[in-house]
């Protein structure tokens, strides 16, 4: 029998579920558990490996060493490339300013979190050591407070967690993207965090908002503060809030100066957006914008034109750039190897469980050491009752190996105790040494009693935690950087309509998703429309440059733009390709568009299952400047057609079955009840038979049927009237058009 080789059959049949289970799932779990999601000590494995390596290099109190040295040593624990290790260490450094509480004291150029283009220097040029706070990260780590495991090649041990004496998981911002899940922690002021933890230990029912009102970020700025919204974030671990930069107008120099920016953006992003707005004509008040960041700190300077309204420009900057941005919280962390999204109280609860275990393990370690010492001292105590006899035994024993057995026999002590007695130096057999050993025994006994009482009392353990937190507040506390502002106190200068040129226009929307905005003045003096081959104009709408336009897509989304945000076109141009300006999803197409300035009227959606949904256009109005709304209409049944109706009118539906029989109904739009929910399924308008479906849905003004009154109904649902041969032919000809 011929042997089958892999060369002849390089592929094997395998169920996709088996492939996912055997190949993808282990990878996904590895990324979640061992790479991207932080644990209760506040670190991802990559962070922990770097810091522990620096701890073993004695870089807590010693002088700085070259970063390249640390990177090389870290590779004993982390088998990744040196560049990725160094990039991780850069973010942990004081110089990068990415953390509210830096772990690494740095010297040299480490870049800035606020800059996209300012890169850190190579590892051979920079120096590092552990920052002072690192002592709290490694507190009692040598006392078996945490578990140790083998490194990747089994040549050394590394900790699975660090025994942090404060809830470090909430002290610094931490972001991770795993497979199928992500994590995004804001940072909290260390003083507020420790005080809140102390209060929580005393009373778990407290309102944490009273002690730590909101997150605090290393880039300072302002946080638009709502106590109710923040309480929801604290409760669920998810949610978002607005953070803003700091901008002021210097009247003497006629310029704006930005000195603080949101943590989520960079100087270059803000400048690029301002330049883009200047080029597009949306900002006309600016002469020049430049980055003047130096050793004194961050600074973006914006020179204004003479007579420019600084307040209106500030309004535009906050509204259209990332000078005001959102921070989305997703407090997802690993608890005993399982990812969990927890609220702040739950995180503190889990940290306290972890910290209490560390304290108990350290106490048990100390107890074991004290018991060993006491065991030796108890043996010494027996010998001290007749020290002369001990000396005589040692002196008269002929062989060295018999000294210990003879002492054991004479004083009824074990081998360890006898070894200890035998090793006492001759000069130490004096009254002072003997008394000091006896006193030492008493001190050890008291300490052992204290530790055993500590191990058995959660109350005493909590006192130790509180004492540690109070020490941290005293030694490391700093003032809050991010100021809290009440949204009611923020003067939001809206972009006034007078700032936007008002003129009448007409828009054209094509089947290939091209959109053309033409002023009526330009339209009158133009020739034929230019469109692509095989394309056609689906909609022509008239309106004003002050209107808003809504684009409904086949993915059940609505995209919103203000007409003045879209550039004008000539009739001889193709217009703008909508996917380029709407940031649409893959394979998404626009089906229908609506222009409005007051959001009056309603949308009517006709579905294949014979249902019609009526949604007021007001439902698509938002207070914020949102560009995209999801679930804009129902996805339960395929959409046949949608229409915007400003005043009540009649709609017609055509139903066909597998035999080719066609029936129609015409109904008043007032019969369809209005639903505020955008993705409502609608109501049954056409009674459906088995294997029947709706083939057409249109406004009755464009009715192709000869006798429309024949199909009018006064209540819903109905089975409709049959179409005769002539009506069917007329309808088919209308379809072709």
C-alpha cells in the first residue's frame, strides 16, 4: 500500500469550529490573560517584568543606569524585542508624562504623551531608575506575599503580581486591546484614592464621590463634571465624560494660548485640525498657528486677525477639534485569571481581598522565621542551665562529629538546636551574651503573639492597610491636576447661524452615492449635469445652506451633516463621494437623504413583511453634534423603500405571491401611528399570505395605476384589491422607468 505523504495532501478537512477551538481560542486567551488586560495590582505582564527586573537590579535607591541595560536584563523575563520593551518602559517613565504616578525616574529624552511626533531617544542615550513610589509596589515582596513562577525558560523566578500597598489599578491610566474585549482605566488622584479607600474600609456603604469626585489626568485640563453621570461610571465601570483643554486669550498680543490639552489627544492632532479648518474656510479669524512647546511646558499659539472675535473662535475650537474630547471608561481587569468589568467599589473590594492576603502571607512568613529563632533559643535556654556541663562535653568529646549527638543526649535537644549551641563562639559564653539571648526570646515571643493575633483578625489587618495608606498620603500625595467644571458654568458659544452664509441651494443624490450641492445662482447659469456612466440621479432636494442633511444607509445607520460643512459644487462636476466624507462602514451605501432645518415631518419605512413604520424626524435630532446614529430603522424585515413626508398624504403598497398574483392598497399616512423609537418594527398594513411579499411601496402622487380610488382603504390591515392584466402591465412599465 502506497504511503500518503504531506506533500501529496498538504491540506486536511477540518470543521471551522475545531479550527477556532484549537488555534484561535488559545491565542485569544493568551492575549487576554497574558498581555492586554491589567490585573488587580494595576499592571500588565510587560509592565511587571520591567519593574521587577529593575527591582532585582537594585535600582530603587541606587544611581541610574542606562536604559539599554534594563532592557537587556528584562529580556530574561520577556522574550520580546528590545524596542517593544523599551517603548513600554518609556510610558512608565516620569519624562514621558503619560502616568499620573510615574514608576520610573528618568533622565534624557523620553518623548511626551502630548506629542505624536516627538519621539523618545534611543535606549543607549537615556538613563533610568525606579521612582520612590516603587518601594510601595515591592513592599515585603521577599516575604512570600505573592506567588512566583518560572520565567519562559525556567532559569529564574518572577512574581505573578506585585504586593502594592495602595490600589494602584486606579492610580494610573491603563489601556489595553485584547481579542474580543478591551480595557480603559482613567487615573485618580493618589491622595483622594487613598482617603476613599480608608473611608471604604471603615464603611463599605459610603458614597465614593464624596472622597474622590472624579478622575485626574497627568495632562491636567478640565473635566466637565456631572455627579450623577460620574456615579453611574463608578457603579458600572463603564461610561464616558468630557475632558477639555485650557485656552486663554492674550489681549495685548491678540492671540490664543493653549497650555493644557485632553489626555486623549496630541498637540499635532489639534494643530492639524485647525489648519484643515483654515483651508476649508470654516475658520477665518486665524493668521498663524504654531507649536511653541518648550522646557517650560506645553503651548500652542494661535495668532488672530485684527478685529477677530476670540470667543467665537474658542467656541469653534472646542466644538470642531479635540480640544474637547470624550474619555470612555471600561474598567475591565483580570480577577483570578478571569476578565471582569467592575465598578470602583468592586475594584476596591477585590484589591482589599488581595492586599489582606499579602499581609497575612507576610505575617505567616515572619511567624515561621520567629518560630525557627525561638526553637534555637529554647535549646540554648536548656544548655544555659548548666553551661559548664556543655563546655565539658565539647572539650571531652574525642571526635568532632560526636559533639552534636552528645549535646542532644545530655540536654534533650534536637539536632538543629545542638548545632546552634555547638557553633557559639567561646568569647560569647559570658553573662551579657546569655542575658541578651534570654531577653531576645521574650521579644520574639511577644512579636509572635502579635503576628498570630494579626493573622486571625481582619480588623487588625485593616488597621495595617490604613496605616500604609496614611503613610503614602504623607509621603507621595500631590494636588489634583485636572480641574472640575460644572457644565452649567461653561459658556458654550454656539456657532451662530449668522456666521454661516445663507443662500438657497439644490442638492442631487445619485445611485452610485455621489452627492452634489449647487447654489441656485450657479444652477441657473449651468449646463447639463455631469454624472458617471450608468449612474442616475435618485433625489433632487431644495433647501438652504443653514439646513441639516440626513443620510440613511443600508446598514440601518443615519449620518448627519450641516449643509454649510459640505463644499459647493458646479453642475459640471461629479460632486463628493459620500463614503469619503461620512466614514461609512465597509460595503455600506446611502439609500435616501432628507434636508431639514426644523426636523418637522416623519419618515415612513415600508418592509417586505407588509409592515410600515412611522418615525418622526424629530427622533433623529440630537443635542450634541453627533455625526452618526445607529439603529435608525428596523432590521427585522428587508426594507422596500423609505420616504420623508412633511404633510399627511397617501401611500401605496403592492403585494405579490409565488403565482404572480398582485394586489394593492392605498392608505392615508394618518392611519399609521407615530413611534418615537427609531427602530420600531411598525404596524401591519398589508395582510400577508404564505409565500407572499411586498414588491413596491411609493407615495401615491406618483401612482402608476389608472384607478387609484379603487385601492383606497380606511382601516388597517387589509388584503387589498387585485390588479387586472392592464394594471399589472402599467405597473411593470413603471418599474422599468
